[in-house]
C-alpha cells in the first residue's frame, strides 16, 4: 500500500522538502539577501561580500552592471551610475528635482525617469535590476528556484512607495510574500536571537531613510506600539552637508552635476572613515583642479548636529505617541550603516538614557529578520517555533465629508492588517451618486491632509436626503497597502479603489502632518465645529426651499415673507465664520418654520387616509 507523507499545518513535511524563500533588504546604499539554512538565518555572499552596492550602470547596447561592477564604473561615469535610487521610489518629478540628487530627471506624464548616456530608466526599473541580481544570487547559492521573498521597506514608506517596491519585485520576477517594515525585521532578528522581552526602540538610520519604532516583545509576539521617522533623512544627507561645507570654504560658485557626484562619493568615504579616525582627507579632482576634501570628527559632528537632532525629535515623538517614558525602554537596537557614526550613538544613548545595543551587525540585522519571516511564510515552521507580527499604520486614514471635513476611519498606529467600516448617507433629495475622497493625515480639514484617491459610487436609488445607507470600508493589508470600497446597503450597488497614488509624501509633509496634528488640535476643533454648523445650516435651508416649492400654498403672504427673510439671514450667517451666529440663525429658521412643518404633516396624513375606511386601517 502506498503511503502519503503528511505534516502538521504550517510545518514543512521534511527538511529536504523546505520551500526556498529569502529576506531582502533593498537599501539606499547597499542591499542584502539572506536565507534560513539549517535553522539559522545568514546573509548570502556575492564574491565574498555580504553587502551589494545598490548601484546600476547601463552601457551602450543595454548591458546592465549591478552592484560592485556598477560602482567600478562610477569614477568614469558618475552621472550614469545610478545610486541611492531608493530615495526616488514613489516620488514625483518635482520631488526629484528638489532632492539634491545630481541626475538628469525626465518627466514622463506623472511618472519619473532618469536619463543616462545610454538609457532612460525609472526608479522602479533600477530597483528591479538590483532585486534581479539578488534573486539570481540566492537561487545560485541555494541551488533551486525561490517560492518568494520578504522585502523590507522603511516603516514610513507610504502607499506609493510600497507599491513601487512591489512593482520592482514583479519586474525582477520575484513573488513578494510580504513587505515588512525594516525596524520590525530588525526586532525579529534581535528578539528571536536573544529571546528578549519588554519594550525596545529600533533606531534605523540607513543611507536614505530614517525610522524609529517602539516594539513590545512578549513570548513570541512582536507588537509595534508606535512608529515615526523621515523617509528623506539618511547617511546621504550627512554627505550633502560635507559637500556644501566644502563648496562654501573654497568659494566655489558653480558646481557641475558631474563634479557634485564626484564630491558626494568622496564625502561618503570621508564620513565612513571618520567613524574610526578623528580626522581624514580625501583627494578630489574637479574640472581638472585638485582639491582635498578634509574634516576632523569634531568639525563633522558640528555640521551633523541639526540632522541628528531631527532623528532624536522623531524618537521623542514616538515615545509620546506610545505614552511611554525613556525609562520604559529596555534597550535601543541600532540598525543601518549610518548608526555607526559616533555622534549618532552618543546622542541616542543620551536621549534614551541607555547604551545602544550594537552586538548585531547593523547592516545585516534587517535582512536576517526578513529571512526568518520569509522562512515562516513559506511554510517552513520548525517544531515549537511560534511567533506573531503586529505592525501598525504610520498615518491616519480617512475620507472627506460635507464641509471639507475629514472623518477619521483608521487612526495612525493601528495594528495591521486592519479593516474598518462606517456608514454614511446622502446630502440632497434624489441623490444617485456619491464621490468618495480618501485622504491621509492627522488634521480635521481636507485642505490640511494629503489626497490619496477618489472614486464614485453610482446607481444609488433616488431617495430623500438621509435615507440611503452607504457603508464605506477601509482595508489595510499586511503590506500596509490600502483598499477602499463603498456599498449602498439597500440596492447592493458597490464601487471600490485600490489606493495607488502617483507619488509619495515628502519629509516636510510627514513632519508637518504629525506636528500640526497636535499643535493645532484646538484650532482644528474650532474649525470642525464651524464646518458642522455650516453643513447643518445648509441642510436646513435646502429642506425649507424644497418644502416651499411643494407646499407654499399652505402659507399666507406674510408667513412666506417672514420665512424668506429668515432664509436670507441664515444663508448669510452660514457664509460667515461666527459659530454662535450660525447656531442662532438655524434655531430661528427652525422656529419660524415649525408651524409650516406641522401643516405639511397634516396634509400628508390626510392624503394618506383619503378613501380608506377604519377597517382598512
């Protein structure tokens, strides 16, 4: 009799039948791929190197060089060797122009491309080439095809940036098992490796992005309790400070794109050297003239102080969001190559009152955590291995209601995946369509938030205002991607949208949304009260006008005049910004039309009863 091989749900049937999945840290400066081998996560090496430069060079004929091969071309072709491309993922053309990156940007409709000497590539296409190299490296090392990959993203990546990452993976032929926030991946690697419990801060300063997350580790449950950060702050920005200081010191008035690329490359080497040495000098050749790019560690730390302060401010905000004090934090895990800078480690230690944890390689820890999650999602759960991720949304999601107000549906720092639904109704009689405007932000007014998407629900049965019941559902999946649907409950008509905005949030927009959400809370409350009173007034005016059109014969001329005058006064009040005046006008209009409403009710009842006997009733 033939035997079937079986296994427990979620567990691999046998060690030799493990499904191959990898964790990928798609970084701004370097990228890594890791896999679980013999139950231990490890980074896969490329020609003896664990870190693969996130660089791409395309030569004439379309041949692409990726990683160290591309970096080798950088000295000769600095503008054609594309690096730090992660900073452009999900960005618009205008945002790219203001990024300070020395490339030839091209606007293709709403999309962004970079023109090199031999090719025109979008950021997604560049990222896809890096991911493809990582995929080939993994399959060559592991000896078989991959079933999928967990790709890490900054916690503060929004929908556009996450979608761009997914698109790049699809172009590279990778099946994305999950997009995982980088701080969460680091916590997985640290928590599982050390068996830690308690609240930990993950301080992740990479080449182009910064995240800080607070995670509670309890018996295999990784719960993100708060997150903060800046998607346009990283090691690259420290390099820019060095370059700008050099230009100012030497009185250079004009710097070509080529020269700026040369300077930025030298500045990175200088900054990295200052981690180990108290001073360093890098020779540079600009327009045929030799210079020395040099700094002491002390001078560099003075330049870096404002950027370091921004990271500490984000960390303090995350603590406030989680209602935690620094003494509640058991440890601070340092992630990202830029955290090697002594000034960063010193500032973090002072801010949290504890020495940062640096025993795991800050460059590798994210990829190792992603590999553990990928192995689990591929179905290779080991006996006794039982842990759960509870990530959160970085910003509040909501939709526009009458008066330009925001109805918050999913608050920031909500655990994902999450789904929330809320019922709405129509504003006017006979309304057969509803416009749904999805927004993101912490403020009460649509004008102060960021628009994510718009769609329409059509085919609503014509009813009196307020009779329709429309349920709007927000769903955020485990990757942090949002979908919104609207359904009229009576008729069943439905419409939906998967939010795919064409570009992402700038760092200024993120910080503005969060800081203004708190500093202007009182102002927002006043504006919400005003807008709600204005909406109430307009609704009453619409109702009275409709009643007059249908049953004005029930009123005497004097009564009609009195109502018309009060309508005019209420309309004028509603166009102003005096809440009390609007409230008074609404009460006056209600009072002057009470008798009219009673007469209309009597007429409706008589009409309903005409020709019917007592027995019928």
